[in-house]
C-alpha cells in the first residue's frame, strides 16, 4: 500500500458517503476536492466504483473512498450497502433552496438510524458563490473548467448578477448542526471556497481508534476482527494497482 | 419526487441477483434501464434479512412477544433466505471481477467443505479431498481406494475432451460416468462423494446418462480449481450475507444510468397484441402515491411478477437454524458446507447444510446460522426429509421452516411476448445455475452472447 512519497505515515482508508437532494452540488464538491489540488490523480471514469483522494494530516494520511449515490436516492432506493461501514458522510444542501435543507435533515436522521454509531457527519451548504457572502469569500481559482452535468456548482441557482440568492441563513443551519453534533461548512464548489477545508475537518474528526489500515470497504467494521486471514482479494494485484492510482 | 421517463430500453422487475446482474450488464452496455421492486428492500427471494424480519416472515412466535430481542440487535443479523455459496473460480466470481463490483463487497473463504458417510449414530463427517494429496490422507477411503482415487483425480487434471489419447480408451461422447468410475475401479462410497460433494450433483441421474462424463469432469475441475484458488474450500462468501450481491450489481447499474425504484407495485403489464410494451405501476411508501406508466420494448423479471407465464418444476425444503456452536466434525469451522449424499440416508436427493457465522458479519459473535435444504420428494412430513441434516446440528436455538418453496421456470423463452423471465433459485449450493440463467436470458433478449471479460473497458460515461 505504500505510495511513492514514501513517508512512513500511517495511512487509513475511510469510506465517505454523499447525501443530499439532486442538484445541490454533491458531485461538484467531490470533483472540486479531487481535481483541484490533485488533478492528474483523478480516477479514470465517473463510472468507477468510487472516487478516492488522500488527505494528508500531520500525523497520518486519510484516504477517502468517496461514494456517490449514483442517483439511487431519487426514488428512495438507496441500498443498505451504501451506508454500511461509512465512517463519514457529507450531507449537502443548496443555500438558495430551503427545501434542500429539509431534505438534508432527513438524510441526517437516516444516517443516525442506519449508519455506524461513530460516523462523522458534515453538513454542507453549497453554492455560496450565489450569495453576497461570496464577495467576502476568498474566491480563488478557476471556475469554468470542471462544472459537470446538471448538478453543477452554482450556475443553476436563482440569483441575478448582483443580488443575494441566499434563502437559508448561516445561523439557522449552524444551530441545527450544533444540535446534532455535525460539522458545518458553507462552500462553493464553483470557486473552491471551503471545499478542501470540509474534507480536512472530516479527516481530523475521525477518531483514531476507528481507523484501520486494512484495505477495502467494510475494513472498518467493528463486529468481527477475528479470522482476517480468511479474507480474499478477488481482484488480486489489479485491484491494488487501481486503489493506489491516486497516490499524492 | 422526480419524473419517470416515458420510455426505457428495458424494464426489470424484481431485484433478485439474476435481475440485478442483468440490469448492471445492460446498463454498462448503454441500455436505459428502469429497475423496480415491489418490496422495500433489494434482493427479492435472494435477500438477506434481519432476525426480526425472519421471525415475522415465518410467524413462529406468540403475538405480543419479541423473541428476537434475546439475540442482540436485529440489525446485526443478515440471514440469507437462499443458502448458496460462491465457487471461487466460478462464473459469478468472473462477473464480479470484470464488472468491478468486487470493490463494493468483501469476501471471505468458507472454511471447509465436508461430506457425511454413513447414517445415524455411525455417521462420520470428513473433509472432501480436493486434490491427489488430500485424497491420500482422507479417512473416507481405504488404502487401496486412496490410490485409485489419486489416479482418478490426476486423470481428471490431464483430461482433454479433444485429445482422444487422454480418454483412457473410452468413447467420451457416449459413455456414461459409470463406465468411467468402473475404469478406475472406484467403490460406490467414493463415487458418492465424487459425484455429490465434488461434481455437486444433487441426485444420481448423471451416472447412467450417456455422454455426461465430460460435464462431470468439468464440474470436478471447477471444484478443484476453486479449492486451489484460496486453499481451504472451493467457496467464498460475502461479508454481511448474500443480499449484498444484488445490491452491488444494482449500484453498478445505477452508476451507468439505471433508475431504481423500490416499493413500487406493478398494476398492469401493457401489451400490444402478444408483445409486452410497458407497465403501469404505483410507487407506494410516499405521500401521495405516485402512479405512472412507461414503455419499453422488453421486460425482464423474476417469476413472481408473471404468475401466469411460469410453471412449477419442483419444491425445495429449507430450515434456517440459529446455533451457538459450530457443526460437529468440522474442526470448529466458522463456516462450512456439509453434504449428506442421498444414498447415505435413503433418499433420491442430497441434503445440504450451509453454515456461516459472525466471522462473516451475518450474526453477533458466538452465533452460527445453518440452513438445511433438500429437494422435496414427498407431499407431506417435510420435516422428516430434512431430519438427516437437522440431526447434524446439535442444539438448535431457533428454527425457521416454512412450507415447501416452489421452484419456477418460465413457460416460454420470451421471443413471442418480449417478456424474459428468470428461474427461481434452485437447490444447488452455488450460483453456477444462476449465472447460466443470466447468460441464457441475456442471449434471448439481446440476441448476443454475454461476454463479461473486459465488459467495462472502452465504455465511456456520458457525464465525462
């Protein structure tokens, strides 16, 4: 599993699931995170099982395995497998669309019901670029290069050029996040504002004890640690190569 | 709630494994798939359920009591409704690897494959020898028989159907397996475990069927190759139960654009003359219910969606048992298959036991889930038919056994009505017949052979 950077820093895989209403920018946030700093390391296709990205902390490296819903949330048909062993979740809403926060609260409740007890949940209000706050925000970086499909980072919002399209106040969402012990951020996938901060904060919040260096989904489960020698890797070296392709 | 498109290329009904593999493959091939299940969960007949659901399904508890509460969190249980294991060199493994669905799942070896000899108090259980070296150590055979078995297994390894020189003077196109056994002088007991525990035939009809020998040899090889792959047994098993498999393929389909909808009742299949053209359905579990109609030139589904287009070809008996100990005689294996060949217990069909445990995250620590199954041979007293298997289990904490489960097959191949129906999950202990059915349905509905190797290579995603 060692990558060429070679630092003997412990590295752990963390399964992170994305949740939120359609078109709030879930995919854009991930693509911004995965592409922005580490463009050449993006997985070859969107059709991949999940995107992976490493996050280097002072004492360890977290490798996120980021699972997109693949649209299965549309008709309430997400499989239990999706939540299984997720150690982190990104619940996204659109700052310009109050109903998307209601939906986000629904997902938080669903995670609290279905996911592992120790899951780290981050509530993220996206499309900050459509609000007045975006002027104050450090709008760094390019904006045109990687907006994709309908779920793009902001252009679809309702605000006119100068107006403030914000419909969900920071206080409202923040208060809710504090009540539920969620991490909270407002981001713009379009400008990149706060995006890497979200992932870094999640990485920092994952308890050291829940990290395992075992590879693969389900590696973190606490139900049974015995008999691991019986685990089999069906893909052999091929799978390992793919997994390490995003070394950074 | 979003809109359903007025047209799809394929509508798939039921989220059993067969349907989900087909849905995944068709989506990867660029077909626009709508995949519906009437249940609120994936897997249909092949789902894994928690203990509370299992009690409620079988109804074997008193109203007002909650017997499942004695067994830890219900959610820690993932109990298969269909007891099967994956051959580690089998076709399902190939499909999982070529579609990358392996990345959503984790597998463990099943710790052992065992066979019973004798019956009642004289019954012994022994590991099935998988290669020549193991055959020489097996307690199943006497010293001379071991040598004959060794030479048989070595011959199986070198046999080439095209090379007459490897046929030992037999005409492999027409000879029976019986003649092959006689050629090697193998005893009845040895034939029993070769045919039933290695070739995994459920009855003895293969022995006298002319021309069956090459198929039998292929099956023995699949067994041997599967054992050789990881070492302990020919089988692997997904953590959290078999219900993960359909979920994995459903995700594959969704990633390639497939639309998923659970909780949806099919109100009507629409026809134009004999040809199916679409469905009317209602998505429930939401307020208000969503009624919709959509068209597709073909409809795939499991037998439960087409009761007037299928026939019953047999019945399977199953008892799901919760234990607190491993099976006796299996070296305390955390998982195993134990086959009781029919001849040993005076039956026509074998009795199978599949046992998994907390090592596979299907139950809390300390528990084992053993499923005893066989093909029904009588019309009553079915529990007696399973008894030879139940006898192997020792103390049973809970037992779930319903009426015989009908096995369905479609009446037609689908070319007349554009309706392509899968077969029920049969009594075999693995998924080879399931993947045969997948290949067969794919061939019938697309007119092409399904080639899974390299399936995802060269397929570009539309979003990119």
